[in-house]
């Protein structure tokens, strides 16, 4: 039998190339000197993904892998703002990155982005730039100008998590960007849209923009012809069909793919106007992916009859010959009646929302069969009952709605709709969803690694908080977010059945900060002490003292209910293994002074040796 360590170098390099380099470094670097040499002197192009990585591993990768091989870095992904700051302090982006083609920033502070973008202009092969989930609350005009000045950039994705800043970007005069694929997931006015695309005459793919039409729109300023613009995806919330027709006549004459989402304006439901628009101004259109949200004024048959007569016109030979088919749903969401009319097979919409039928919905044209969406939101768990849709490629699932208490039949419904083994992200906001239901569902989702829970739910209520171990060895959950203010009891429950958590995002009250952080860093403290040169007997005494101190603080936590079934001492004895994987905590909506308070506590109690801490907008990050 061949021993892994005796495999030839070529085979090991194939394995390293398949793995995330940081994970390979973490697994093999300390195995022996041969593996250290292979990792440091690999001939492969380096594809580096710093997602969900501890600060120590991050430092080692930068020191031993990137710095000596900076000329071989092909792609780089940086996940959190502290890692981005730390990387930029160690390695500035300059011409030494001769092979760097793709760069991804996630959760970067827009205020710190300008100097980084300025340095990127020296990279000779930077073809792709992605800025995801950042906070855009300032005037971002300079950010876009710097991006449009990158000399060889072909693909650009900008997707802010929050945006509230201005965009005072003026139309380009002599500036010309080489960008061909542009995706900007933000709202802008039609004037701002025209200014943005004026910098990109080579544009072929444009997506994700949400456009509204103010009264001062100047459509006549569009002077550039875009002969390569063949794919476009837009959301039009307050833009008339007349204005959209004019925009198409000026920009979309070579379009082959159109994905459009509209709301309220019934003129978008007039099939004959679409037919004339497509034949006159988009003759090359092959794919028409349409989604329209209709908001009825009154709950009466007359209005619904008018709506149905409009959408029935999308069944003529014009649509059938092009294999453009449609379906629709009537539903009530948070007390607001709504309907959606949308394209179906064979299009893959990234997100599909499944709603419970409205009480008077007897429409036959609901979608059936397979849907290719990757993300599925089930607005009410009852919508899954007798649903004829299947989502074989979905990897993200969100459940919403009330009335699920004690109901386990939804498992059978979901099993007919999803391939459970493909789901990797799961979110559940059903207020009366019980803990036993959550555990039973997670048992059927073996590959979920990202979990979003909600504090104001039954499954995280104080009555449910007791040690739960029977799920802990069966799940692979490493990233958890709890929405809403949570308590130490809820975090304690979470860490018991998700012991592999690496990154945790929570919102807590200021008076619970110290007890929560002390609890979460408990295992880290024990590992730090075990690695120290102190005698074993002294370590055991300190361990017992720390355990008793925490148990005392936990017992004083607000709303703590003492039940006979609580075995908190046993829980604490196991806690050092439950939280030992954790290396990142993100606090949402931190109170003023929380960062300084946390620093003083960590220093006073020697909870961490080497860590980074910092705030971005309304998030406070702790990383070690």
C-alpha cells in the first residue's frame, strides 16, 4: 500500500492545485521538511483564497507562500476588512504581482478602497476585479473613476451590502475603460446610468443595476453606440415603458439576451408593445427573461380579470415560436397582496421566490417541473405543500412564515423539491419553528456550512436552551449568523450543536459583552494555557478556577431558567473543544465604546495573544 508521504512530487502538486492553497498549507506545512519545501517552492500558479481563515494561518501564508512567490500569484481573494488591512500593510499591490489576473475583496470599507485602487493601476495583468458586500455610504464617484482608469480591466463586479451614498459621476469626455463585463448591484437614476456606461464603450455584458427615472432625465445625451452590448440585466422600479422603449432604441439594437424585472406599470404587461419593441429595436434577441410584479388596488374579480387578459396575450405564436414561456403566482406577503408574472424554462434565474397561494388563486398557469435556480426563498413554509416544482441545482435555501409549530411533514415536501446533499447555505425565520424541528432538518442537510438563525424564534427561546450534543458530530457548519439581539444562553446552545463554527456574526446587548466573549474564547484560553510551560497541576487548578468563574457569571445571566435537565458543568467541560475552531466574531450594531471595552477585557484576562479588532460602518470585527 502506498503511503501518502511517499507520493511523487507531481502527484502532490496536483493535490495542492485542487485544494485551497491556505488549507493545504494548514494541513501539510508542519508535516515534514519535504512538504514545507514543496509548498514554498511550488511551480504552480498560486490561486489564493483567504476565506474563513485564522489570523495565524493568514500570517504564515503571507510570509512563507506569497512573499517569496509574489510573481506567481494568479488570483487572490480577501474576505474580511481586517484581513484586507493586514495584507495591505504587509504587501502593497505593485508591479511585483506580474501574474495577478483576478482580485476579490469582500466586506471592504469603501473609505479604504481608494488608495488600494490607485495602486492597482500598476498591475500589468489585472483583468478581473470583484468588490462584494462592502459598505457604500459615502460618495462613491471617485471609486468608479479609479476603476474605470484601470488599464487592462475586462471584468468588474461591484456589489455593496448597504449603499446610501451619492453618485455624482459626470459623463465621460475622453476617458475610455477597457471593461467588457460590468455588474453593479446598486440603485441609480437613469442619468447616473447613462454617465456610468459612457466610460465603457467596449461593454458587452451589463447587469444588476436598479434604475429609476427622475423628472430631469436627459435621454438625448446618449451619443455612444455600443455595437458589442449583447447581454443586459436590469431592474426598473420607477421607469415608464415609454422611456424604456426610447432607451432600447438608442442602446439595445444588438442585444441577444435581455433580463428585466419591473414593477407596478401595467404597460410592461402589454404583449403587443413588447412585440413591436423587439422586432423594431432588438431583432437579434434570443433570450427574453422577464419578471413583473403587479400590485392590485382592490381585491375584486374585475381587476384580476383585466390582469389575466393582459398576461394571456403572451401565449401567441410570436412567443411560442421563440420558445418564450411564462407563469405567474398570486400571493399575500406581510399583509400586502401581490402577483408576479415571469419567464420559465429554460432560463436559470439566480434567485427564485416561492410564495403561498392567495386564497382566491385558482390560476392554472403556475410553473411546474424543474427550475434551475441556485437560491430559493420559500416565503411561507406552507408554499412547499403539494408544490410541483423541483430545484435540483439549488445550494441556498431560506424558510419563512408562521404556523410551523410541531409540523414535521414539511420535511417530506422539501425532500421532493431539493437535493438535500447539494444545499450548503440554510436560513430559517419561522418564529414558531421548534428546536426539535430545526435539528431534524439539519440532520438531513449534511453539507450545510453556512447557517442563518433568528433570535426571536422558538428554536432559540430560553425554554429550549439546554445542552444538545447528538447533532454536533453530524454537521459541517462553520459559519453562523444570528439575526436580532441574542443572549448568552442562545449562543451556548448554538456552540453545542455547531462545534465546528469558525466565523460567528451576532448582535448582543452591551451588558452581555464580557460574558459572551469570555464564553466564546474559553476554549482558546485553555489551548493557550496548555501550550504554556506551566506545570500540569497548576494548569488544572487554573482550568477549574476559570470554569467556576464562568459558571457563576452564566448563572447570573438575565432570563436564565434553572431546570433539572440542565447539566451546565458537563457542558463547560466540553466547551473547550466546541469553540476551539472559532477565530472570528463579528458584532452587528455595536454600542459606542464596545471596541475599547473589548480590548481592555482581552488584555486584562489574557484571552488572546495576537488578534486584530476594528469597526466598519455598523460592524465590529474581532479576528485572531
